[in-house]
C-alpha cells in the first residue's frame, strides 16, 4: 500500500503517518528527514542538495525526486510506504508519477486532511520541536513547555520561527496557491480520500482506516 499524506501545515500529517505506518507495517517517509539524512550521509545527491542550499536556493524538484527514488528503491519499501511532505505542486506530482512508473509501482491513496485556518494557527503556536532529533510535540497535548527537554533524546525544545503567527499565515497562502490544486489533480485520478483533520488523534486515525477500507472495497467491486 503506497500512500501520500496531503494537507496544510499543522494538520497533523506526521502524527497520523506514524499511526498508519504502524497499522500497515510500512515505512513513513518524511521528505524533510530523508533530505537531511542524504546531506548528513554525504550521498552524491545529498552533496548536490547541500550545495544548492548553501547558495540559499530551494532544492529543485529533480533533486528531491532523486532523493525520494533512492529511498523508495530501498528493500524496506517493498511492501509499501507513506510519503509525507511531497509532492507540494502539480509538477512535483507528475515527477513522482514518472518515478513510480520507473520502479513499477503506483500510488494507492492520497489522504487529504482538511482543517480551517484558525485551528492551524492555534496548533502551530503550541508546537515545539527538538533541535537534535527533530521530533515535534504539542505543548498542550504533551504537557510540555519551552523549558522542557525532548522526551525522546533529552535535548532542547524550541518554538520554530516558521511557526510564528505571521509566518504561518504566509505558509497557508503558499499552500493555497501552490499545493491545494493537487486536490483536484488526485481527485480526477480517483485517488483522493478526504478526512476531517479536527478532533482527537485516535478518532481521526480511526476515520482514516475506515476510509481506506471503503476505498479498497470500492475498487474490488
């Protein structure tokens, strides 16, 4: 089962990805994580990405596709995967389609988490990130604050600059302009499964599993 998680910043894609990965025993691929790992491990494509970033430029679609290709070619992905954070634009989606065709696989579902702007801002203002392992927490749900240490590696927690209110609003604008059109792209391919992203984590997850089962049943029939 090959799944893409899709939705605005702060919708909870990372949290749900971990639950879905455990449910179906398939790896969660965070494009941010694999980019950082490629750079840290100094792979050929990682060094190329590092050079681009050091010039203050955005990593190109072609480079991101190559990094994703390296990951999806790993045997751990032979039974499926969950991609979180990519694609963000229609050209990226088409590039991913071409890549998957090359390795003889395709997307099973695109899970679209929907949430309103007020809820996004509230969530991100309560978000804390670990400076070492990159884990993300909610200060209210996880009973943490800026003075707390990371529950996973005991390192410092910070409130990222891109989670500040003004920055979040800009991120939402970019999402609406560049990424939101992907909904129709995948809807036309009959891959889109829309989920209400507001509510308790477990209830959202239960809804995800229910929708996936419905989608699989529809295809069989």
